C-alpha cells in the first residue's frame, strides 16, 4: 500500500532491471542487493559455463557500444496527434513518427512480449541508400537533428558509401540495437521477417544468430521477383526474406490451409525404415474393380507383401482379413484409425482414412489445416507491383521499390490470426499497414489484426539535395504530391495518406460485399449475413522530448530555471500529452480502454476498467481523490490492485496532497505516483 506519493521515473522500461529480476527468479542465491554475483552464478550453471576456450563469434567495431546503447533508457515520450489520425477513439492501429530505436524503447514496456509478428525492411546498404548514424549520448537531440527540427552543424542523414572503411560496421551498428530491443516486444511464439538483398544477407544472418540464437533460425526465403536488372554476370531477379522465431519450440507449423491431402502411406524398405506386419480387417476400403485379387509382392520399390489371408476386392472393400508387410510410414496413425479413434498427425491435421488404391497401394487422406510454404516465394508480387499499387492509390510514383501488399499479406497470413499485433519497423511506403487492412477484410469474417508502423519523418527537401540522378525524380514527385495536399515535405506524410486511401478502398470493398450479401438474404438464397466493417483507422503519435522539465543546475539563467521548475511541465504540452507519457511509463498499451469522469474542473481518466486512475489537471482537490476511491470500490475487478497518478504541481498545497494520499490509502490503493 502507498505510504507516499512517489515521483514517476522519467525513463522508459528498464531492460537491465528486468534481466536482473529474471536471473534472481532462477538463481536467487546469485543476486544480492540488486547486483549479480557472477562467481555464484557460474557455480549454479556448472559445466554449462564456457571457460577460456576459443569459440566462434561475430565481432565488428562498435558492437559492444551498440549493445550498451540498446539497453540505455529513453527519456523521451510520444505525443498524440489527433488531427492527423483517423477514427482515433475506435482504432487499434498506430502510426508513429520517430527514430525507430527510440520509439521501440518507449514501447517495450507497454508491448513487452505482446507482438506476434515483426517485419523489417531496412536500408539494404547498397552504398546509395541512407543510413542514420546514432548518437549514443543524446538520442532525442540526434533525432531532431536528423529530421531538421533543430539546428546543427550538419544533418546526420547520409549515404553509406561502399568506399567507406566502415561500410559494413556502420550498417551493423545501426541495425543491431534495433533488433535487440525489437526482440523484447516479440511474444514467445513471435516471428520476425527481414527483407534484404545480397549486399548484407550474410551479415544479417550472423547478426540475427547473435540476437535470436541460431537455433531459432527458420528459413532464408528467396523472393522471386519474376524479372530483374542486369547486375554483373547475372540478372538479379530475387531478394531474400530472412525468418527467425523468438522461440522455435513455441511455434506450431503454419496454419491456414484447406482441402484434403492424399498420399502414399509407404516408404521404401531400408535399415532405417524396416518392413513389419500389419493386419487389415475385412471391409477396409479398396478402390479396385470387383473381384480383383493380389498375391505375392507388388508395388515396385515401395513394395507390399501378402503374409496371410486373401487380398480380394468385393464391392470396393477387402473381402477378408489380411496381414500385409511393408515399410509403413504412419504406423501409429494406422493403428489409431483402425481402432476407430479420432486421429491427428504430428502437425495437428485430422487423418480421415487409410485405403488401398486400384493397385493395392495403401494411401491416406487428411485435412489440410497446416501450410508448409516453399522457401522460394513465387507469385507474391514484385517491387514493380508495389510501384503500380502506389501509383493507383496516390496518382504518382512517389516511392522507389515499395514492397507489394501481396508479399506482406502472404507473410502475415501464415503467421498471424485475429487480434494479433504486427509491428512494421521501417514503414516507408506503408505497404504493410495497407496489407493488414486488406487481409483483415479478405475472409468470410472481418479480422482484427492490428498494426504498429514506425517511420522517421525523412525530410524530402534534404534528401533531394543528397540524392543521385536516379533517385531525384521520385523524390521530386513526392514533394509535388505533398504540395498538392498542402502537407509538409516528409516521407511520413505520404505514408499516412496512403493508409487513409487504402483504408477507404478496403471499406468500399466490404460495404459492397455486405450490400450483395443483404440482397441475397432478402432473396432467400441462404448466404452469410453481412459482416462488421474492418478497422481502417490509425492513431498518429510523434516522438519528442519528455513533457516534464528536467532540472538543470548548470543553466546559465537559474532564475528562469526556477520559474520553469515551478510548473515542471513544458510550455505548450497538454494534459493528453502527459497522459500518453503516463501510459508509456506505466507499461500500458497506447490503445488501452479509457473512461473519463469529471470532478469540478478536473478529469479522472480510468484505464483498463480501473487498473490505473489518472488526474493531470492543475487544480486537483481532495474531492478528486474521494471520487477515485469511490470508483475504485465499484469497479468490476475490485479485488485486483490499483494505482493512481497525479500531476506533480497539480495540488494547491502540500496539505491537499497529504489529504488526498490519506483518502486513497484508506481505499486500498497500491501506489500513488506523480509526474
């Protein structure tokens, strides 16, 4: 129970503290006063500890600094932008403008192990694309310099030339911390797909082995582009999509197939697959002409031998019991089926029957409920298709080599289901949000997959100055498109507009389908009833510095610093800005359920039915605390713990603050914090 109002920690989720807690849970004797005793830990692990022997490792310059940077907490926040959003109050989708590393750090507490799928389409490091150089000392200022929000000696947005001595290391240091933090968001059964080409495919595999573990490698998919460009001795007509799981043991085979699988139930007899006898009862299905009889051995290399009884067909069935010897490949399922039990294979697919074909070869039928896609992806579009989609929606070729929605849909369809969260880390042309909305509307029932898209608001004017001849035309068309809608010249503005238009197209498709369904129902044709409309909205958030003023004892004007500290909130920041920061730093998702209650001039926000009560107004009274206490006692989950957050300078006096704390303590509050 709260004893005092604790100042809210200004940083994002603390990975180091979480890791120490995890070690303590497994080996409590190795942790004392929050510190790990590695000698004790080694003793606990015994022979599993590597001591002094040389082993394989992937090393590059800056690796450990990048790793440490991934653990550094963000002191920033995300600011809500309702005016650029769509269906703010009902949507579960997010579009976040900002450096994806800093955004990931802010999200990792609220979305820790909640994301089912991550897709990354990073810069391929071709020597022409841009790489953002991270500043390991002041991340938010670095981000603002990159996007032109503050002055600097020069933007850090630059091409990573192949002639650079740090060509590979700069790229690795950019991607490594992002993968480390992204892994924290993945569910135990989560999957990550990363698009890449030959420039960094080998480095990426090694990097992912480092982050996810080589045991969690799934496949290096070859994306067949259909056509290609001349690239030296060959026409380059493919790219790769590298796939890893967070924990391969937690992910079943991909679901989503339909129809019936039919195949032989035999294998060639060998030392590894020896023949054995199996009895088939009279009445077993046999698709042969009436009177057919077999004897001896038949079937070629995958042979079957009659051991006893007569192999005679009568009315499409075995006329008598027989014992046959063969290299049966599904013995357990055969025994189960012939014992009359409901039977499934190792992939969870229902085995329907075993039967003999006309030639006396045992075959099986089972429902196809598992899809094992090939590692060569054909007929899932190309960047040309992606360009055509963008032009169709926006009327101009405003992106270079955008991913087609067909590729994105394919990856999401085999790995995600209703209500899953998909994170797009380098959103760029917004192909993935477009694809998720299409996929949600494609089935008989509308699905509720949700996307989180992150993109740095790349300044198109600055990019144009640095672009080569081949890229200039696309950037100029992007600037012209923004001008036509009176939008700022950033990549994010084009991406958001694409999502808006793609959503309207999906909505029109569903509404037309529903009109047709309603019409057929009136005619009595027995079709499915109209379905709910899909979520085609999205909330926009933008990375910024914390809303809370940080005290600077070295400020040149200490009097001004004291004036700012009196109300500890930056000028221009709203209660909604503060509320979002409270959610993030309370590890609560941004789309949490929120209800509001007015008390005088104040507003109490109730999060997730009473998990958290928040009041961020400037004139907080004891009546606000009394109302919170009353609401806490009447919530459905009254037996569960609850907490409260107030604005630090919101109370008129210390007496009001103390009285509010006493009221909440008597109502059983677990913690009371201020921001």
